[in-house]
């Protein structure tokens, strides 16, 4: 297959042959050659990898039997690739192959001019076996080489190789002077002398010396081989050189030869024409013509015809009678001979006319068939023209749609560019380190802050995140990322960098507008001050609790609703209620209402200001006694109530 390109036709032919042979393919020897002038095309054909779109062209059975799934698509199975050989070849200059059964040159000749076609077709004829076939594209023909290829299937452009007379097929040296016969065609080098075979030489001598002169012709009546001396029956015809038997026949032989060949072609049996008068170089002579059909082997059954010429000679008795003196023939006898000759000539003419009529009828039938095909082709062309007009309108409409779509895409591209600029400025302006990963955990985008914390540089985009060594310390970070992508879980961790700075790491799935998971997003928020303030607050709370437990004076902290928030053990002993029983209770009701005194309540409800000190008598569990009460109300924040501090001096 010259011009194999990506190798699809080569592999398709091998798959077709394997499917046809079935189980018999194991014992068959198959070898397919694919050639192309492009080295890159040959490399691609050798790889045999095709996109996933071939699923629509091939059935599931073929895919499973002849292909293997790959990441990039489908690859031809190795047993199929082993039957194919791909090589770079220039069919105009490189040596041709030989002993081929089939050459498929579909849709290649249409790119060649007439001169290039005259170079290539003889090489195809040489490369084929005697029973080989040539397959061309639907728009290609064999042109001037119609005598060397016979149509085997006109519709599908399949041609069978014909045997041609020696010297009629242009040799490679005559096709192009650049060909080196010895270098390019070793098969044509002069063969060594054959071993002398006496029997063969004797047979050849007897045939040449005693055998009747004969010629071997094909179905088109072109002479393939001369046997013996045929000069008495054949001579070159005036005009262009030709090897056609009828044009080379001497005067008087054409009708008999045409009739005999026609009968032998129709019946497939030997035909004999006796005592045919013709004009030889020595005058009028008579000859017997024998036509013997020879059918070749194989399905094609190519036929040739052996035409024998046997001179008519008188026997000895007739010769003696001719030598004896006889009286002069009567005029009536001469008239009878003339009538007999005329009858014979008339019968031969009738046979010739009958064969011509039959040939004409066959030719007319072929013309009618060709006319019907032309009419059908004309209708198809008209239909195709209408389809082309419709396709043209559709293309114009599609072109308008593409123009509109192009404008929309330009508008969207501009909007996308602006959105990208806004996103870039937004990510760089916020004080949040962000890293975006794809589904394979490769770095897709990150902010400048993330570059410092995650040890990222611009060239890291596209690298797997597992290869990054970030400055923050996160155990099993890659496992956490995979868990987020696979299980759509969200993780929030408090992490520290190498200097002990605290960050809140939030990892969540990256979702598209179609709500499709397309990776993971990492966000690092600086919480170092919050962490330190929280630690400081916890520390102060512990200090306050320790002070409250250490101080021996009755003391309590109330909220704006006068509920006890903190208290010292001395305060619990003063009101006679345990710590758990007093916490969260209003001061005026804690301890059975021992502190429910109007003066105390007015002091507690007074607005924030300086400390107020009053001495009042309270009914305590220890008895009624005067107690010095100190109260100070502290103003709280806007969203928080006031805080009241109260102390008792007993």
C-alpha cells in the first residue's frame, strides 16, 4: 500500500483478511507492506495508536479482538502489527517490491500528473505476480495502460494484471533516466547462463523446424509470442506500430482469423478454418487455420489463444494428375470453379458478418449499459449538485453562526481576562495564603503569601504537591488532601511554621460552577495573635481563679443581671451556700435571701461610677449583724453587660 499515511488502510486490510480466514488464519502466511514518503507518518503507522473516536466506527467485538486500550486511545494488537511492515519509499525513485499479490493504491494517483502516473503504473505491473490485482480509488484509472491491466471489478476499480508481449511494457530505464537498472532492480540483472539441457534444446529445434508456424494472442487479439516463421501469413501494417493479429494478417486471412477467434471465444473450444485462400508473397496460397484456447489456472482463468497456420499441400495422386497432359478445361468447368470459390468466399463473408453482428450487438449492449450508468451517474451528479447547493447554504449559515460565536467568544474572552485580572489582584491583596490543586494534586495556582509559606515558586505550577516541601508542619498532609478530594470532606487544622507562628489551615474540595469536584483548595489564615490572646486570657482566668481562692475576704463578681459569676470560699461561708449552689444564682436569692436588703439592692443597681461603701445589718446564717458592704459597677463592652464587684467586711 503506497501512501499508507497513518496506516489505517493497512491495518484494516489485515483485519479484513483475518476475519475472512477465521480459524484458517493460523496456517496462512500473510505479509502486508505499507510505504510512505513521510518518515513521521511511518513512525505513527508503526505505533498503531488511534483516538477513542474509532469506537463509533468499529464494533465492540473488533475492538476487543484487534485492539488494546491505552491512555491515549486504542492501539492495534501486536499479532496484527507483526503482519505489517512499514518503510519509507519514494515510488518514483526507490526500487519497487516484487512478487506481490495485491497493490492497493487508492486515492494516491489523483495527486500525480500524467508523467508521474506513467512512471508508477509500469512499476506496479512489474511488482505484481501474474495473478496479481491492482486496486485504485473511485476517481482513478489506469489511463494509457489499459492493455496491461484488465478490469476485474469496474465499480470498485479492481484491475487484474495482464500478460504483455516482451518489449511493450516501458522499462524503468525508459521511464526515467535517473533509474539505475543495476542498482534499483537486482532482479533484472543479467542472469547467469542456464545449465545446458539437451532435451529442451531438441524440443525447441523440432518445434522451430517441423512445427507449424503459430502465434500466441490474448483476448484482445494482441500477439504475445511468435512461434516459427510466420512471415508468409503476417506482415507489419502501415501506420503506427502494432501487434494486433487482424491488422498484421495478410490479405484474405483477416475474415477467417476474426471468425475463428470469435467462435473459439464464445464456445471455448478449438476452431478450424480449412482451405483459406490468401495472397502470400509468392502469389495466391491456401492455408488451414487452427485456433486453440488456453485457459490459465486460478479464479481469474485468464485466456490466451494459440493460432496455427498449416499450408495446404496436394497429395501425390493429385500432383501426378496435375503433371499428366490433360485437355484444356472447358469454359463451363472454369465457371464452376469460380462459382465454388465465390460460394466459399460468400460463406466466409457471412460468418465474418455474423461475428461482426454479434460483436456489434455485444458492443451495443455494453453501450446501453454504459449509457444507463451514465444516466444514473448524471442523476447522482444532479443530486450531488443539489446536496452541494444545500451544503453551501448550510455552510453559509454555519459561517454566520461561527462569526456570531466568534464575537461571543471574543466578548467572553475579554470578560474572562478581566475576571482573571480581578481574581489575581484579589488573591494578592488579601492576607490569606491560598493554594489550588487539581484532582491529581498538582499545583494549579497559588497566591504570593502561599508561595512563602508553602515554599512555592512560579515554575512549580503543574508539579505534584507531594514533591513540595512546605515550611508549615502538617503531618500526613498528602493523605488529608486525598481524603478531601475522594470523600469530599472538609478539614480545618491549626498548624505552625518552622518559627512557631500559628496558622489556621482550611482544606476543602474545589467545586466548579457545575458542582463538579475538580481538585482541592488550601487556605492559610494567620491566627498567631488570636492564639496568643486566647492563651493570655486563659492565663488571666487561672490567675483570677487562684486569687479568688487565696483571698480570705468575702468577695464576688456579678453580671448585669446580678447573677453570681465568681466568688471566694469566704463568700460561700458568709451566705451559707456552697460554690456550686451560688454560681449562676441571683445575689438577692442566694443563701435563702440573706442578702435581700433594699440598701444593698440600690447599691447594686446604681450606674457605673466610683466604689460605694455602706454598713447595713444583714440576717446571716451566723445571726443578725452589721456588715460593711463595698460595691463598684464597671461598664462593659457594647455587646456585653456591666460587671459588678462586691465585697463584705464582717
